[in-house]
C-alpha cells in the first residue's frame, strides 16, 4: 500500500469514527504500539481514540488484560483465541465501542511449523460482535512486519465499519 493510500485510510477511519461518535481502544503485541501511533497520527483523534496497551509478554496479557495464564498456555499467546480475548477485554476495561487487537510473530525468530514467522491474528470487537482475521505475511523483516500488520488491522477495521 502506497503512503498516500495509507494516510487516506487513516483519515477515512478517523472521519467515520468521529461522525459515528464511536470510541476505540487497542491492545497490541507484535506491533509494539505502532497501531496506536497510526490511529493517533491524525488531528482530532482524541475524539475517538481512548487507550492503547502494548501487551508484549504473556505476563502483560494476563496482568493488564485479565487473560488467565491457563488460557494463554492452552491456546498460545499467538492465537485467534487470545487475540479475541485481547479485543474483548480492552473494550470492556476501557469502556469503548470498539476493541481492536493484534498479536503475532514478527520474527526473525520464534516461529514454528504451525505458526511460522509472519503469522498474525487480528481481532475486532465491535459492540460485542466479533470479527477475526488471520494473516500469513511473507516478510521476515521485523519492522516490515510491524508496519504491514498494523495497516492490515486498519484495513480490517475499515472494512468492518463500512459494512
């Protein structure tokens, strides 16, 4: 996605959220706060953006988002189930309309046969309605993964809001 298109996507999301008077909070792992950075990069973002939490470790997911350690161990921190819990819990904790989460394996190490580097789970809790997306990106460059993952989450958010 070209830079102009990326900026337009953020602007469109911002305009939509402001017009609809919706609020959002994010819970991020592999993007390390980049998703929050993008959502707050536009003037007026304080009208819709309430909170961003970087929960990089299992301990952070458990302590800050109240995801039981047993749940994380059972499904794996990098799973659709944990991504869903992240989205639900950030929305509930911050009392927003939308919870958006992202977790994955940014690399260059840490992948496995079933979850290789580039595996990313995005989850959107929109008023309690759940939307999931699993991505398998080809790049093993850590920063590229953060950027691609964050913009994929924004595209997913926009697609669901536009329905």
